[in-house]
């Protein structure tokens, strides 16, 4: 089972952190730091598997990682997972990000965090691998994008809300509101309309 998925840059700044086992936030931060230091001190020509850090479970867990440009993709898994299978899963995840963002970079992970999490949920949910077929994952993401566009998208929601409030047709704005012992005086807002 996958215990955690961590993506951080060459300086140790986390760009994606997803734990599938409950840890307090302080411990999560320590795990990210410890994992970064374990992975960073390894040479590029050494294999991409190593024992988990002391905080994540030590020798019972493995850290499997890939380094792409400025990002490290690290999966912390228990002993039941195949190292080569997880390396392939990392490759599928990165290639899917690449297809969705057209040459993914660190800024895509920062500014499109919701989409990155959605892509990750198409691949892994609850620590279990759901889908490894990149074409199927991309098809689901494209279907989600079409649905968002047909609904006007989340980015259009604030503009629609503002226009709906502006188009409210009130014959007269109430000046005094009495609710039992509570008396509210509404100021004259005609200068703002």
C-alpha cells in the first residue's frame, strides 16, 4: 500500500504532499524534511529505492523516487508493493501531468494544485492504485474539463454571483429592520449603485 506521495523541488520545498496514513502536521513536515535529505544525498547513478526514514516506519517501508528536472517524485510504500511497479506508476503520473499541462513544470504544480490533485486521485486513491493506463486517465480528465466548461467553470462563479446581485430588482431598499429587540438602520446606499 502507498503510505505517502511527496513531490518537492531541488531545494526541499514541497509542491505536492499526500499522506494516506494519518500523521500530525508536525510529523508530516518532519517526514518531508527527512525524506528530502535522504533522497538528496543520493547520487544520480544509484538505484531509486531506499529504506524509509525513521519517522515513516524505517525498514518496513521503502522510498521509491524519480528525479525529473527540478522535481523529486517520492512514493513511500510498504513491503507489499513492487519497486518497479511504483517506478512505472511514477512515470505514468509524470507523463499524465506532462500531457495535461503540455510540458509540466514546477509552476504548474503551484498554480494548478486542484488539477494536480484531481490527476493524482485518478491514479491513486486511499493508498491503492486505481489506474495505470495513461490514456484512460487523460480521458477522465478531459471529461472533467468538458463538464467544468459546460457549467461555466469555477472561475466564472464569482462573476456570475456579482451579476446576480446587481440584477436583483428590489422596488425599495428597506431603511429600518426590526427583529424583536434588535433594530438595524440601513444607510443610504444610492450613491454606490
